[in-house]
């Protein structure tokens, strides 16, 4: 998946689960708090971002920003406006 496609999915998601590099992550629209991302079933890893672009650039998976993993991302579950 290209970066712009994944950004669009994040922007339109109320909740999404994706996997990359053998790990699962959840992304949720938390309204006033922003967009949250965390490793699956690990709430202590949760971080909030004001935009999908910030999440792509700043959240790290195995030492690399999400944007560098975009082509390897597999969406497992998705609830959103464009589902």
C-alpha cells in the first residue's frame, strides 16, 4: 500500500487493525484526543497524533517510522466511512 493510501485509510477510519513485520497494531479516531495507535493488546504503547501524516512520520515500528513500512502493511480489520 502506498503512503497516501494508508494516510487516507487512517483519516477515514474510526477503528483499524493492521499488521506489519509480524506485529499487530490498532488505530482509533479518539476525536478530541486525536488519532491513537498502539501495539495490539498493549495499551501502554498507545500514542496520540493530531494527523495521519504526523502518525506516519513519528510513530516508530522496529526503529523505523510507519511511512517506511507502508508497502508491507496488511489491514486486518477496518471500520470507517469508506469501508
